[in-house]
């Protein structure tokens, strides 16, 4: 497209106006999808491209015309389009992002997608309680996180869990296939970890990072017996243990008296009614054997684990107290700090969930059946990963080209507003985008969050669209 001679942005010159937001890189994640029809793969790329341009917009607004909107709805309704295949294409692209790693953190968590009860919505479960009448889905996702940078490599597995409270059953919707009934709550963790372990190359060791929901003896036995992997899990139960001296005890009680290895501090971000603060922590460590549950004859042998206990100093309304069970070494203070850092990588999936709900507004999508919604969820899950990358680029130390974040036209706009940007890396451009979104970039300010990045990118997109209309 020729640059308009009367445009105030005369320094932009001739350039192709690439898609803004995350659409260009999202397109690459879908190119290997196989539905038995190349036209459907092409349609997936087009749908991902359009929704990736404006993740927060409604489908009609993102598609811009009725023909594209109708094609998107028909794609989600096509019986040959399996959401598992969409994510499979994405995981295939992940190999290039993880193949140089010796280890990969595998982080899993469950989030609820809540939809107002409506007679035309089919295939949802009951997730309300005695005071709320809500329908929705529990989505259990497994993602990859780089152990050094804590950047999300992508989605590895996703389970849509539908609960029938009257029948006391829960099952995995399983895409377009027959639902799979879950024998227990723990099956979702084991399935996600197995999927990740099978997907990774043999030379890459997975380390499973889970919150308290995964604290079950069956999980520890599964990993230590059947998977060549490690784990860091936050303890939920004050379970029976055998101490190094050979006496029986209780895990959390025993961990209080572990020897102190040292002290450290971490930044706690603002959220959920909590103010941002720097938390000073006491770090303790030791080892013990987890005893098998007495009411389950399936297991007879204990599991040996290392333990890192974290206690926050000072008076806080909600002080940090973690008891982390792990296969990783805790012999030195630096080893225990590595375990703590690995567990903190779990916050990445919480941020991704927030992007999926707030940035991509997945709960506001109004397709009539969950089968259609699950297709949309798989697409937006990949888009949410790329939106989260905006924040990581602003926080990263490594040099990379700014074209991984912005089109040529967008970079030109930023260079006009911030002349010092020219010939800088992606991080400098990402900070400039954050400034447009309200980030002050003072020496004492923490790195920008994804919401600030998102606001800045939307403003930049508006400028580019205005330029395009005048050209």
C-alpha cells in the first residue's frame, strides 16, 4: 500500500500493513493441523488470524463482515474440526521452542469458565452451589514453561471437565469424541503429565509443577515409578510421614522444626485484594518418606521426597507459608532456592488464565453448544498464550528482533513517538508499547503487566488503522 502524501506520518514510506496484535504469529501455530481436508486447515488459519487481531472483540467485530463471521461459526460447528487437533498443531510448533532445553517445567491448573444459565446452551455442567445457579466447565490445562526465563512455551494438554452434581459424576468432554468418565479428581493431573511426558523428546526431562490440588499419594507414586521426571508440589495435607530418624510424624508439623538454610525475598504482585509487597522469607529444608494411605491397599511402599518450607517474616494478613514436596536436590541453600523459583513458575498459568478470561473474554462467547465452544476455546487458548508473550518481551533480558512483536508500520509509529528506539531490541519496543498503555517506566516501577501492554497495543492499533484509512 502506498503511503498517503498528505499523511503526517511521512517517514513511514511504503510498507505492507501487516496484521496487528498477535495474528501473524498465531497463524504459524495452526498451519500443521490435519482435519482430512486442507480447506479446513486454511479456514482455521483465517479464523485464528482474524480473532488474533482483536482478541477482546466479539466474533462479528473481529471478523468485520458477515461472510467471515458466518464462516467462523460454521467452522466451529463442523463435525470434522476436532479441538484436540487444533492444540496438537500448536504443540507440534512448540518443539522448536523447547528442543534446546535439558529440562522443561510442566505446569497444570484448573480454572472455571462460568456461563449464565440459559435454556439454549447445551453440554455444560453444574458448577454452582446452594446459593448460585451457574452452568459452566472446569478446564484443566497443562502448559510448558522455560525453567530459565519462566516464559510459557505453549499449551500441551487441555481437558474440559463437565460435572453432573445430581449424578455425582465428572467426565472429560473429549472434543468431538465420546466423553471420558473420570474415576477420580486426580486423574486429570496424571493425564496431563503423561501427555506432556509422551510429547517431550527423550533427552528433555519434565519437572511437574503443581499446586495443592495435586497433593495425592497416587500422583507421587505415578511419577516416581512410571515417569522419568521430577516434581515440585505444594503440600495440602498434613500427611503421615517417616522422618530421617525413623520415627512417625506429620508432614507440616515436622517441617516447622527443619533447620534454616537461609533467607531470601520475592516480589508479590498486587491482586485478589492483596497489595504488592516484597516478602522476606525463611527457607528450611529436609527429607522424609511419605507413608501410603492406610485406607487404600493399592500402595504399600513409601515415597521418598525432599521438602522445602517457606515462611514469611513480619506481620501480614495473608503471610506466605509453603511446604513444597520435590524430587529435586535441597542439599544446598541454592538448590532450595531453585525449587522455590520452579514453584513460582506456576503463576504463569494463572496469568494465562486471566488473559483467556479477561483479554480474550472466553466466557462472553455465545455459541449454543459446548462442542462448538470447545473449538473456540482451543483457538483462544493459543491466542491468549501470544498475548501473554507481550508482557514477557517487556520483561526479558535477551536481545531479539522487535518484528516478533510488531509489524513494520507499528514500529515506524513507535519510532516517530520514541526516536531513541531505532536499532533497539524487542524489549525496548515492548516498553514503548507499555508506556502508551500508561506505564511510567520509573526506576522503582516493576515490569509492566500484560493488561498495560494490551492497552498500549490497542492504542497503537488505532493509530495504524487511522493511518490506513487516510492512505
